């Protein structure tokens, strides 16, 4: 399956491909999802098989986060983040991995991602790669499905509960059944999150759905009064 990027994204995409090598870097995540859904975006995320040091050396003026192997910068109106392939484990604070290991393969990188619809990669030939073997299907069927064991993935990072709910309203999608059950069972983990992070997720949701999101997740019960924007 081929993807056709918006013309506003192509110069930035080509810059990254030319700089890092078409065999080393992949477009990934929300930009792929939104492009396939014909939604406009100016946020481009890339995953790369090169080391964090090699990526940073190629974009020396970028914002560099060594722990996660990412660089970020603006290219015109486009916001770019490039991350080295990595594995994450040992979540100890219900938010961040205690251990980050940089790897060389997409097959290892994809397992850390949250939902199948956010786990579509695009290579240097504009071919879409679907490592979960259901990302395109879920996108077509408007379904939100957690990658891996849903209960465990929500325990690792309860912010995924907020993200799942936001995507449901933002994209007008539904939950895959096992994901739906896990979201209900693990909902109480929201109380472990920083209130500011909760507010950020709510405010990313279209305003007309923010009250529904607050009610569905019982956020006032877990966090006190939450005001939509």
C-alpha cells in the first residue's frame, strides 16, 4: 500500500530522507494515521535505525533528548521529531520507562507504541508497513486497539487511558472489545497521573467532546474538578 503525502509535508519528508538515508528512516505514528484519514497535520514523527548520536550529529541545532534518543525541530510550519528505534521496559512511576534500550529493527521498535492505528510506518518508497498486521484494518474499521496485553500496557502508562478516550471522540472511532474491557478495569489508574497531564489530554480533544470525555472517565471522582477549555 502506497501513501500520498500532503504537498506541505513533502519538502520536510524529503529533507529527512536525504539527510539520514531512505533505508534508515521511517515516517510513523499520527502523521501516517491522519494522512490516510485525509486529515491535515503539520507534525511529522520519524523512527530511525541510526544511533541517537548519529541522528543528533545530522541535526546539530535541534533539541536533543539523549535518554530517549530523540531530536526535535521546526521546518517551516512543520514540527519534526526523529527518534532512534528503541525498546522500553521497567515502568516504575506509571508513566516513564525505567530502562530504554536502543535497537536496530522496526520489529522491536513497534512494540512500545500504544495503538495499532498509531503503529503504521512509511518507508523511503512511500510504502506503508503494518507490523501489527491489523493497523490498516483498524483504521478502515474505525477501531482503537491497544498493542500487546491491554491491561499491562495501561498499567505501564495510565495516560494511555486518556489518549484512547480522546482518539475515540476526536476520530469518531470505537474500542476493540478487549481494549474496552481493559479501559474499564484500569480506569482507577487515572488517579496516579499528574493533573496537568490530564488537562493537556482533555484540551487536545475537540471542545464539543471535552465534557463527554470528563464524564466517561469519571475524572472528577479521580482528580477533583476538571474544567473543559
